[in-house]
C-alpha cells in the first residue's frame, strides 16, 4: 500500500471512501468526484495505475491510499480489507465497482479460468468486502454503499452470458442487502450504467469480435460517475445513468421474460466474425 501525507484538513474532518476498480473508466471518475467532494480515498485495483490514481487524487488536497491487489482472489480481498482497517478510520462510502467481462459464445470464448474470473471478481469481491466492511457501518449507524451493476442485469445477454449473469446477481444482492439494512442508517445503491466509453470493450474482447453494440453512441464515464454519486448521496435504491435509452432498456428488461430479452439483445452482442 502506498499512502501520502498531503496537506489540508486532518483526516478526522473528512470522510473516507473505499473504491475498487478505480484505475479507469467510470470508477476512476467516481474516485475523482469523491475526492472533489472532500473525501479521503482508498483506491484498489490489480494494475499498477492504482498508484498513479492515488497521486492524482492527492494533488487535489485529500489523502489517498493506493492498494494494488487482485480482488478476484480471497487473498487480494483480505489485503484490501486489512489495509482499510489499518487506517483506523471509519468507512463512510464503500464503492464496489471492480469488474471484467468475456465477450463471445460461452463455449469457445476464453478459457474456463477466464469465465470463472468474471464470477470471482465481479461477484466475489463485492460479497467478500461488503461482509468485511459493512458491519462497522451498521455498528456506527451510518454509511453509504454503491454497487455497480448494469442495465444488462435485467436482460439475458447472449455472448456475454457470464457477465450479464454476474450483474443480475449484483442487482439482486444490492436490493436484498438494502432491505436488510433499511433501519440501520446504512444505504445501498445499485448503479446500472449502459454502454459507456471505457476500456471494458477492449478488455472483454467485444470490440475485437466486432459486436454490433460497440457501434452505439457511448455515454461519458464522467457523467455516469456524477449521476452515480448523486444517487449515492440521496440514498436511492438504484440509478440508471446516462442517456434515456438506458432507462428504457432497464424497464423493458424488468417487464419482459428473460427468453424474450435474450432474443432481442442477441443481434447486438453477437460477434460478427
């Protein structure tokens, strides 16, 4: 873990946010928003850019801590939880956002390990870290949790089967946990972005495979992050940020049977090769 001793108000005067997957895209923008609102921030990710992000946030006058850990593993999650606990400060915002996808037909896209990593990272780190860190929020009677789901949480998405299923889990988990904590002072908000201009499309293989979805107009990650933060502050149960089409897609997904949404979404996610 790298930490700074930046000038400014003492830590006790600022709130602490923990953000996973914070090196790119929506989540990096979310970390910037949190810092801009005066939060000290712990940023965690597997790649080396986590220290770069921490330095950038420190330049705004807050204290930032970078934790480089593989959150798809139990050891990596425990490393992050231990680093947070070592600060000796209450966590006011817990933003669980790290994720990865595999694009293409399930039976011949990537390896079994690639598919399982989607589950281990997207689902596993959320359940693990929520269990480790939310308990203290409940004990204090305050805190806000943001879980990044997706509009595909309500849609059976062929050619992204593991990814869309992981998001459906996260949506259900966020809503169930929110209900359990309704009288504790802790809120849980599900963030459901649509197609956003991030590295996801390259890392998942969707762009290389030529899925029609990558031809769509993407939402701006900074806009998505700001809308997500606003919903978090309000304590909303969920938010579908970005263009109106995202909200339409989410609503359609809730109304139609999975068999129908799978058939409708298949032409957008099917590889061209």
